[in-house]
C-alpha cells in the first residue's frame, strides 16, 4: 500500500501480523538457519515488509530499542538490487542505505548468521528484557480533562478526576483505571493484547474503541467500535469468572454481583462527556448523579424514595452546580445543602 501524500509504503495489517510472527520466531531458542534464510527473503521482498518489521519492533519495545540498530545495517543482503531501487528523487524517503556488500559476499562471509544472532541477542537481552518495560501514571483533577498518546499509538481521553496506570510488557499492554472515566482508541496489535483493569472488571482487546467508567459500586463498559471482551476480575470460590463479548453500540456493567445484562448504547451517549455535556435517556437518578459527581466539588446523592426516578435531557458540564439545579428542577426535587459535604435531593414537601 502506498501513501499518496507522502509517497511512503505503508504496511498492511497482514504484513504487520507477519512482522509480529517473525519477531517471536527470531527470539526463539530453536531458530534455524532455514528460518534465517526465510526471514532474509521475506524482509527483502517488499519495502512494506521492512517497514512493518521496524514498526512492530518499535511497538513491542515500547520505545523501540531496535530503532538504534537499523535493520538495513543488520541485513544489508536484503537491500533491493540496483535495478529495483527507487529513483534518486524517491530514494530520499526510503529507509534502505547501501553498504557495498553483495548477497554472495555477505552470505559466504557468515554475515547472515552473525546478523541474525545480533537481532536475537539484542531482542532477548535489551529490547525484551524484563517483564515490565515501562510504567507511567496519568491523572486529572476535578474539572480537568486530558488526552494522552501512549507509546504504541493508543490514544486515551481521561475524564475529570481520573487516574490511569500504564504498564507495558513484551506479552501485553496492561493498564489500570484507578478512578474516574476514560475513552480508549486502541492501536491494533495482534501480538500484544490491550488490557484495562477497572474495579471488578477486566477488559481485553486487540484494537478497538471503548469507554470505561469506574464507579464506587460498578464499572460500566461501552463499545463504540470493534469487539471488546469484558470479564469479572474475580468470582466466588470454585466458579469461573463470567465474561461477555461486546460489539459496537453495546454496554455492560460489572459489579460485585457479576455482569449485568448487555444493553444498547450509542457513541453520543457513551462519549457525551468528551463534548462537555451529559446526556441521559430515562436514566435512573442514582446513575445520573453518579456521573455528575465526577464534576461536583461537593457530591450529590438522592434520597432512597427518588433514586429510581427516570431522567432525560442534556446537561452542560461547564457549570456542574447549575446542571445539578437543572436536574432537581426537572424531577421536581429540592436540594438540601445543610451538610457542607453532601447535597441531598429529596421530594418537595406538599
């Protein structure tokens, strides 16, 4: 595939998958001379293969340890021949650089074996050393939102008063939503699943878009694209944790009592907060306040008798206190602010 804007070769998903397989194969203790020859043929047969290997090396290594060891220096025999090399004008964007070695010289000189050993040892000892490659924590305070791009290209939008811990390893991309809410646009990697731990829920994907909302009593997962596997983080002794696969426009909640029924949602509903609003459609008041409390300096709670009242409407988040007043007015409730640490919504006296 060719990017017409930049004239660069872009690897396909299949070539990225092949590159992942080669990385795993080259770091195997049982890699053979035939494997090395096959790899040399594969990486030299297409510029997209070379680029796929470079990209996946970088992604697997979190910050790409192999980027300091260009593959064209390790495998000069895979460079295109003079007849197949790009014209001078186009060559400036290519990653290959000639070293003056020809295929027969390199092969008979033992360079192929040496290069393969360099790749295997470098991957094994440096780039894939240790289980945890890097750990970072991203957080927001009340009233703040933030978008971060992780090392693999995954984009995460953190809602207000949220905290995300990121810990990538050679086997998986692990994150933990310690509090709050986040929308994940996950970069696809078939070799390393992307995992989110949030309260009682474990979320596992390869590459998709979904929203995770961690509340005191449950974790809500809404999918806006792709397929997401959601399971309990633990279950009663002797029982296997429940799990379910969600597709686009589906959501589920996970709590101490297990998984809820899967229900429908939409991008507008799941991602309303990214537009600075909260959208409710016959939402129980208790659930609506749970979401609004992320933005309030003093949390609000509903009296038991009104917690299940259904709320519909769109509420601006630029002024959360005004949004609370609007919710109370919509359901004909009064606000009791006698407790400086809690606002209680209750029925108005007759």
